[in-house]
């Protein structure tokens, strides 16, 4: 039996690598004669560097940069073998996992450190930037990145606004006169993990800011800032980003870089899948097992398990989606896909996080034995 294990992380409890290890170990226990191909994966955000390093020729480059609160850190990016392209993972600098819960400040957190990392790559001749933007702690619309590259965001008195998204509602003018020439000439590909627009009921502030520490009042302020940014961009650059698909990814980084750096917004899963020729690998399989921590309606907007299941369906291969918590029980149109929740119904969130590994192992064991016993 040929089985592909291709999970995302269970955020807060297990990395994609750890999830894959549990899955592969359990498969070998139930199907000792099987061939298990393990590819811990990513939808373009957290974990993409590991996917690339394990499957593509290239090297890690460690540079001095800053976290979302502008504290000095060292963090890696991936340089492809040709040394003219790099993959930068925003979560390495402006990631929510870099901060303690008590440090979450979505009005002030900034992507400035990500911009500094990009500047490092540009300084050694990089011509193409792949920027994976999942897992951010920020809501600054990418203004921190642009600021680090020489741009300025000004109020009505031509004074620079503070870092973060909290005061973007006062934005009057965007000054790109000193923007890095290398950044302008560079090709930008933004690997998005969600398709949400910048503002509105499905926008970045109303859907994602709360999990980054925002109060209801903060959310309204961030929403106001997003609307102001849209207005200024339209007036100055003639670009309408109001309904831009993926514009709300990573606290609006998608919209900001599309508007000001002419970046293309692409599905992160699809970019990585193409890099490792995933479609061909799936064709050879008898079963696919994927998963993530929480599966809900947002998982339909470009998240990894849905993408894997869709690709599996096209190839006629059954797929199991193992999740910590399932708020959606089925995916319409994917009849070869089964969603299985591994958290006991009477378990608290803290207990689920603590026992994630054993819950995952028990659930997969049960499902695989069912497959084995039903097998002709």
C-alpha cells in the first residue's frame, strides 16, 4: 500500500514535522508492509522553509533582523540554488508564535523586521522574492515592510505615522520617492494562505485581528485604517484594492505589497506543490492523509487540507483529513474525502493541546484499522 502523509501543523501543539512523524509511525504499525512517503507541508506560511529545504536544492541564510515588536533577533530565509531567488517566511520575523500571549499588540506590531530581512536578500543580488505570509502577529497592511525599504506613510501634517496598523486611519499620503531601487526592480510573488479581502465582514480585521489580541474597539480602528489605506492608494496610484482577493492575508500584507510593489498574489500551497511536483506524487498513492489543528469555514479559503483533498479527488485517491477540532464535517464535491476530529468531545482546549499527540495517534489507528478490515 502506498500512503502519502502531508499534514500542516496543529498550531499551538504540534509542528507539521511532529504531526507527520505520528502519522507515519501509526501507519507502519497498522500496515507494516506499506510504503509511506512523509512530506510535512505548508500552505505558504509557517513551515514553508522546511518543505523547501527537504525537497529543493538551496541553502538557509541567517540574518540579523527584528521581531514584530522591533526587538533584535536572528532568523533564516531560504536561498534557491541559483542564488537569484529567495523564499522569505514572514512568520520568522513578524510571526505570532514569536510573541507571548501577553505581548500581542495588533495596533503596534509591525512587519518592519520582515522588510529588513528582504533588504538583506536584495543586498546580495536577489532578483525574485517569494514571500510566504501566513502566521502573522501584525495588522499593518505591510507598511512595516515598505518602511524598511525606504517608503514613508504620512499624516496630514507630513509627519510619519507610528509603526503598526493602529494609526493608519490618519494616513494622508504615501511617499515612495526613496523606495529601494532593488525592491522596485525585483519580482515579488506573495504566497498567500487565505483569500480574504482587506476590509468588510470577511476582511482581515474582522476575521483575524481578534486572535492576534485585538479588542472590539481595536478591530473597528483597524478596519477604519484599512478603508483609509484603500482610499489613499486609489487616489495616489489608481489601484483599486477594495475587493482584492487575498488582500487581507497576514494582516493586509497582500494588499499592501500588491498596491505598492506590484506584487502578484498567489496560492501558497500551489506554489510549493509545483516546486516539489506534488501532483505526480499523489497519482502513485493509494491513500492520502493530511490535517491541521482547526478545520472550519476559513479552511475553504486556500488552507492546506482542502487543497490536498481537492488534488486527491482529481487523481481519484481517497483522502483522510485528521483535525484537532472540526467545525465543518464535510467538503461539498469531495466525496473521496473524510474529515475526522481527533479531540475527545469532553476535552477542554488546554487538555486537547496537551494530549494532541496521543489523540492523533489513537484516531489514526482507529481509522486505519477500519480501512484494513474493510479491505477486500
